[in-house]
């Protein structure tokens, strides 16, 4: 399998993480792949402000849900 430069860069970043953090990133990647449902994901080199706001809001909701579950 031949990897793109972006894929190689991502792999090197994940390998540099502590094992627990790398596991979180890999889990997140699997969740994103599940959301794609087998469709090709169109990647962009940049995110618009709306994309960043939506991602931040989703991350905050997930964090709050996990905090409630931990109590």
C-alpha cells in the first residue's frame, strides 16, 4: 500500500503520541470512518469558521456527556 504524504505525516504524529493518546486518536479515526458509511470523504486543506464552530460544539457536547457519565 502506498501512502500519501498526508497519510505518512499523520502516521508519524500518531506514533509520537503516548500509547493512551494514540489509542484515542485511532478510536476517533474509526468513529469518523463509521460516520462516512463507506462514502468517499472529500478532504480540504482548510476548514471554514462554520466547520470549526461545529467541531468545537460537538467536542464540548461529548466532553460534557462523558463528565456526566463519570459522576
